[in-house]
C-alpha cells in the first residue's frame, strides 16, 4: 500500500460539513480513521484519500471540491518537505527539494520541473505514480491547487502560471479555472501541471510570510502553551526535519536564530548533545512507525532520514537487539 500523510486531508471535515454532507460517513466508507485526518504523524492509504475526495465531490455536488479543499491547505501539509523548501535560497532550489524529498510525504506522487523548447518557460509537472487508479479528477485538481498555493508562498501572492494543464475535461466552467488559477487552462492534456516563466524559478524565496514560518507553525502546533525551553524546541525541530536527510546542527541553530556553538552549550548544560538527541528521536520514531503503521521498510528508512534500508537494519539491531521486521512483530505481540 502506498501511503500519504494525514495532512493530505487537512480541512476535509470542515469543508464537507460546510457543503452539507457528513464527513465521518464518507471517511468511514473510504477506510480512513477520523483521527488520522490532518495529523502529520499519521499515514493513510493514497487510494483511500482518492476515494474520500471523489466521494465528497459527489455527496456535496461541488464540482470544484478538490480546488475548494486546496484553499484549506498549503506547504505546511508537506511537513519536513515543506520546511526544506521554505528555507531554500531560490524557487528552483525549493522545488528541487520538494521533488527530491516528496516520497517522505508520499511515495505515491512525484513532481519535477522540466525545460520547454522556449527557454523563457519551464514546465512544472505533477503525477501520481500508481497504476490502475479509479476516477481521480478531483484529487488531481486538489494537488494542482495546493501546488499553486506553494508557488504563491514562495514567489508572491500575485504569481499566476502561464498555462494550467489538466489531464481531464473541465469539471466546471472554463472561466472558473481562469479565475482560480490566474492562467489559461488546457484540458485533456497528457500531463497535469503548469507552464511557468523561467525567470520565476530564479527568484529568491519570498520572506513576506515571515522567516521559517513553516517550522514555527509546526512548533506552535506541537508544543504546549508558554515558553518552551531550548531542548524542547530542538527536539521538535529534529523530529520535524528528520526525513529530509539534511538534518544538521547548523540548520537547527539557524531555525532558532542561534549560533551553533551557543546551541551546543545550551544542550551540554542539559547533559545532552545534538547527536544524542537525533539518535534518541530516531529510535522513538522508529518504534512508533513499526508499531502503529504498515509502512514498508524502505519508506520507513526514509522517514527516519536514512538513505538505505541497511542503515535502518543496523540501527534497529543496536536499539532493540533485533532487525526491524522482528521488532514490529515484537511490538504488536503486546
């Protein structure tokens, strides 16, 4: 089963309710636990998400349900992938990070930036890598809507693609698509995505929304009220950035507006080190994913920031005294 983070359905219950249908019955029929919706630590089946989105469009009669749901979401649904993009130096670098790490969010989807014959333009493609899919037109429009919002976060609110490419016939009036995306729609295309201006890819990532907003929003969502101490903040950042494989002391220090040596001293004062914290959180996260999900081992390795499954196996032997599959069986025996 190909999984996706529960944040893929952020805003779903509220929107379905607003449009007059029952989100709980739709989620149940799609095989998605209500508590997993919007949860960055939960994983649900990608095909189940398709079922939930498409059935909601039918139940509510909203021909633009996918695009409406996209307005409830943004780069934050990508979790650590979004953080990697948000801290990039340019828009091109941000989308390179998204393309490289997107499997951390879901191995069922992929994105890439491709040149076009005209050097003034580039093509941003989105695709679902699974085969034998049911009707997923609303899900495709949801994904394109979220992609548009990410572009506008990175470049500026006035960004509009030159062309919007949709692989299906229009679900609503053409004017609705023009108004929503700001660019000319083309239907029944061989791919889904945007034609964009090459110059936009070279722009620095917009800071209009505040420095490191994605990471700050994540910290706000998982830390209790009051002023958390440095260790609590570092712990939250490590957990959030772990899957990017670019986790370093310098990156975490920068997120906290601290010099790396200052951060090291803070941690030493609490009788720990950055490396010890990373290893401990990896062990904790491995136990959670082995116990609570059916995530394949290669995907689980990526979620822990490992480039190879063999590294995960060695780590599990060190932590638990057994390889990961045996540890999963052990955890589920109780």
